[in-house]
């Protein structure tokens, strides 16, 4: 699962490298915008659906996903995404209405992809989970490469974002059984999903909405593409981590059920120490080597300012550590605290944009770092506060 996830991340970056070089900053901009919309929707709404499915199936195969709730959520997000794309068509999507069906298809395909992976991980089919994650990236890369060689433009290439997500169904994710345990009561699945989505909406606005905010602040398409490619490149650790959290969540859930709160606190404290040291190293690497790395991979026209690369590298380190600390709160069913931490982080990012000076890219870069740092500290504090499920609700593992 780890190897396949890493290869999938490499495939995603090769896609960006090949397509970015072939189309150039201006031509690549619509593809980057659709990728950003898909990433925001997937990590904000669809990933919580996947994780809630994993958590439910970790207890019993008898606890299926709440399909009516999830399908209604996918439909609502699809409509909202298409409306957003239509309203920003001239500025973000080259004023071409043909991109709207692409946006709709991408959202529908990745909603189904998330549910399929949730069943694979929840039924402990981690090998298949990893392979389908790799296959999604590999198919997208292969199709995009062929279209670029054929001279197809941004619209044709954007359809490859849809094709990869469909591969999960080749593994028949609804198949498979695992041992049945007495299932804990889920009193309010809709409420858990709502607070989880709120938390992820705030966190992903900090993490991935940057290109849209840069464009909204008046930057041109070239600056937007540079910002997008820089942050996408340095998001590599987080890209890998997103595909591993479904493996981390089941054991954390068992720790909560067993009342091992001290173990969870130690994990949170270790994450705080590790994040501080790694983020400092990431800042130095981004500052001194980041611009050259981006230029080497994508060309001189994509070279970012050194400080922007440094903020991207260090902020992503904090986001990666925060993602794993966040799983402890998910296991504890403390999604309310999760939402509060990320909303405060989002507020810190907004204040930073208003206070920062310089180009639109630098304003958003500082906001990204400030938001991630604030939220991460609050997530650790929320975990240290404890308060998992009451003892009378815990089930003794068999």
C-alpha cells in the first residue's frame, strides 16, 4: 500500500510536469483550476465520506455506508462545483463552456472513487486499496501523455482527470468480509459528516484554494500557474499521506475503544516535536533549493520566488503532521473539536492575507503557513484534552 501510494504520487507529478511543459503557464491554467476544484472537493467532502465508511466497517461488515446521505452529498457538491465553474468561467476556465461537463464528470467520478476505496480499506483489503490508487494515477498519466503527443489541447487533457477515478470499480470494492463485532451505535452520522466536512472545508481552503485566491487578488494567469505548480510540487508528502490515512485510522479507532488515551497523547506530543524540527528543515530546503527544483522540472517560466517556495515546503510539513493528528480526533469522534481548530486556522490565514504585503502569491503564501501552524497547534491541544468515548460505550475487542 505504501509503495503503490508513493508511485501514484510520482505519477501525479509526472502528469503536471508533462502537461505543464506541453501547454505552458497560460494553456495549463484551466487544467490547474479543474485539478484544484477536484482536490478541494475530494479532500473536503469525499475524504470524510471515505473515512467514515472505513470507521464503520472497521467494526462490522453489517454497518454499510449510509448511501442515501452520501449520494445526496455527492449530488449537492456536483451542482455547487458546476455553478462555481460557470460563474468564474471567463476568469478561470478560458471562457469555454466545454469545461463545465468536465467539472461535473470529475466530481461524480471522484465521489464514487472515495466510496469504493472506503469499502476496500474498511474490509481490510489494503493491497487492493493501494493498487487502485496507483492505477488511478497511472491511467491518468498514460492518457494525458498520449493526448499531449497527439497535440490535443487543455480541454482534451482535462478529461483524463475523469478516467483514472473509474478504475476502483475493477476491484469490486463491495466484495469481501471480515470478522463481525458488536457494532457501536452511530447516533448522528449526518452530524458527524457535517462537522467533519466543516473541518476539512476549512483545512483545504488553507491548503488548496491558494491558486483561486491568488487569481481573486488580481494576479495574472502566469502567476496563478506558478503558484499552483510550486505548491503542488511541495505537496508531495501530503499527497502520499492522504492515501495512507485509511490504513492509520483502524488501529487508532481500536486504541480509543480500548481506552488507551495515554498512547494517543504520546503520539500527539511526538508529532508536535517532529513537526517543529521538520518544518524548519523544510523552510531551509525550500528557500535555497526550491526555485531551482521547480525550474528544473517545469522550466524557467515556472520558477517561483525563494521565500514562496520556503513557505510552501514548511507549511506542507505542518499540514502533513496535522493530517495524522487529525485521525486521532476522528477516531475519538471529536469532529466538533476538529472543526473548531481548522476554523481558527482559517481565520488566522484570512487575517494574514489582510496584513501581509507584497505580491498576491506572497500574501497567500504567508497566509498558508500561518493557517497551518495555528491549526496544527490547536489539533495537538484538542488531542491532549482527551475525552474519547465514555467507558460505558466502549466495546471490548474480540
